[in-house]
C-alpha cells in the first residue's frame, strides 16, 4: 500500500481527499490546508525544515491536531 492509498483509506485529516498531500510550505509555521490554514504548527516545522529529516522517509509527528504520518518529498 502506498502512502497516498493509506492516507485516502485511513486518514481523518482534511488532506484525505488529496491522498495525504499537504502542498508546499512557503515559510515556517504556516499550514496551507483547511481547517488548519494559517495555524502555527511547530511540530511540522521541526520535521519538515530539519536538515536531519531524510526525503521520502516516513515519519510520525504529533501535533495539536492529532498524530500524522509525514513524508517530505522535496525542498526548494
């Protein structure tokens, strides 16, 4: 099962309809999807922007919105 298939099947996040895709993060601290749009989510920042976070590896991160499985597909 791919990450996208698992997100579509099991996620309760609004990103479920996008198969788990959160989109790009233009800067630190802001999430771009509803209902979290514009919310501060430092746990995502710590993971996404850390030089220690490997691309395309699965990570688990806990936020005020719940527990999320995250992969970082690329960085600009």
